[in-house]
């Protein structure tokens, strides 16, 4: 985006910010159900079962809110970049070399087309199975909010991407044998090892909370504090979202943060009638919005290197001065949207309103 901005006569740092900040600050906002939804929903489910063993939070629990956030945040970020950042940067007077990447080959184009068709066919197949009223993937009442389909979303997402990847590999010629499939999957899992370690410890902690009764004790005590302070609704969720900002500066992984916070705050808010999906949404807002300011981000050297291609004398101060307005705008707009959403008690996802039934 920085190179595109430069080519069309705009400041490259504006293009850099317009691509980097939305991705990292609006990380949770998405029209599609992503891996983050699956990870957080699993952690939330483990936490809410401290209070209700039958409670389940599906990966689509925040879908309505997050999909709507995509449009609102896109507008807010665009206005911030156009009305504030670009006038502040002024006119770019430098001269940079714009690298041109190798064009996509004919085989790769065919592979992408084939992958798209294969993934579309998979979606149509699932739809044909789910649509009938007597589908085995529907719930006992014939609905989808609490159904085997919702519980199976993580598995369906897995097969969705496997099918697309295999189709691309076969058609483009980059996949020549079936043995390469598990090998590629194993290589991808290597990057998840730190997360798996954190989740293992978190799972043990949640199980210990449940077994010892401490989780229920903390939830009950916390619920009493919330009720006595008049914080048993959106006010309490707002304070929780603000509190979430602090650990975000020390723990980069949102799922790791949620694994530590969910066993305490999800049962606590459940005891005052708040749906876990709303608590999860409150966490995701601050966790995402303040990502650009996290000083322990291991990608900072890479980000600085990319930025210095267009501003050779820039450093951490320059980077943070650029991203800070985006963080403020994203957080303020997102929190305002969340408060309005809660004021009308709108569902944040299928079957998940503000209050528990």
C-alpha cells in the first residue's frame, strides 16, 4: 500500500499506515469466521462451564457485531488517514524505488480459480445439508443457534481451507504427492507450538478452578461487587474492556490473554446474567485496538524496516506517533458502537444477546 500511495502521488507513510493499522488494530473485525473466533470461543466455553456445564459458546458468537464493525471501522480509519494523518505528513519529496514482484504464473492463476471453485462447492454442499428442516445438523427445535452445525464450525473451517489448499496445489502443480499434505500441515503446526503450550497451562488452570470450587467462589464474590456497584450491565462490561488494555501491553497473544482472564470474568458476569459472548466481545475490542502500541511485538523490527524504506530516519517514536491516532479512533468508535449495541440489547451473534435466557 505504501508503494501504491507513492505511485499515485500520495505520501507512502499514509499508505503504510492505512494498511498496517487496520490489520493490527481492527484484528478481530471480519466478515468471515476466522481462527481467532474458534480459539476464543473454545476458551470462553471452558470458562462458562464453571457456572453452567451445559453452556456452549460457538465460533459465530460475535459474528453479527464483528461483521458490522468491519464497515464502521473501515470508515473511521479512512477518515482518520485522510483528514488527520495525510495533512500532518505533508507532501512527500523523497524518491524511492518501487519493487515489482514477479507476475502470477498461468498455473497459479488456474490453481487459484480451481481452489475458489472447490471451496465454493464445499459451501454449497454444507448449505444443502443444513437447509432442510429435518437436517441432522440442526438442533432439537430445528434451529441453528444451538445445533450440531454450530458446534462443528471449527471442523468445517478446517476442511474448507484444506480443500482449497489441496485443490490449488494439485492444479498449479506445486503438490505432487499425497505425502506432501501432512508434511505441509505439520510445518504449519510448528508455528503454533508456543500457543499450544499456553493453552495447555490455561486448560489445567481452568480445570483446577472448576475442581477446587475457587472459580465459583471468585465468580460469586465478583458478581456481588458488580451488583453492589451497579455494574451488572454495560457499565461493568465497559470497565472490563478498559481493564483489558493493561495486560495487552505485556502479552501479545490475544488468545493467551483471554485464557488468563476468561476463567475469572466470564463466570463473574454470568452470575449477574450477562451472556459470555458479550464479555468476549468487550475483551476483543480493547485487545485488538491497542495491538499497534504493544512494545513486546516481535514483528516490530520487520515493521520498522518496511517503514524505513520510505522514511529512512524514522524510528519507534515515528511509528508510535503514526499508529497512536489510529488506536484512539478505533477504540473510541468501537466502544461507542458496543455501548449502542448493548443499549438496544442486540445479539452479538446467533443465539447470544446481552442477557442469558
